[in-house]
């Protein structure tokens, strides 16, 4: 049985559940959009993410660790694919991933 207080709309637990659900739905929508773009683009090119970049619509999805000072780093392959240089401005959407019991910051 769940604690009724945690299910109230103003509780942190309820808010956290709703944010995680929204994040998962957003990710699903992004993946559907990317698949649609790749399908639509398949007739005019290779249908690869590089084609999206050439159309000005590149995006990447990857997992990374939060470093000191709250910094995150974009892997080399994604920076190259998206033609990102130091100082470029990017938009991010962060979804925390629950840690496994044996998962430690390395």
C-alpha cells in the first residue's frame, strides 16, 4: 500500500514521478521524430543522422556523468557528428538515470 501523502499533487514524490514520466514521454517523442525524419530523408540521401545535420536538424542522445561543478561533457563522436565547436550554444534536456546498487562514480 502506498503512503497517501506521497500521492498528493504537492508532494515531492508525486512531482518527481510526474517529471520522470514527462521525461520518458519526451524521449519517446524525440525518437519518433528522429525516425520520421530518417524515413522522410531516406529518399533524398542515406537517411543517416549526418543528413539531419546537413539540414540543420542534428541531435544526439547519449548518457554521461555529471562532473565537478555540475559539468557534463559531450562525447567526441557526437561533437563531430553535430559539428560542434568550443563556445557553441546547445540546448539540453536532462533526465536523471537511477543508479544500480553497484554503480559508483569512477
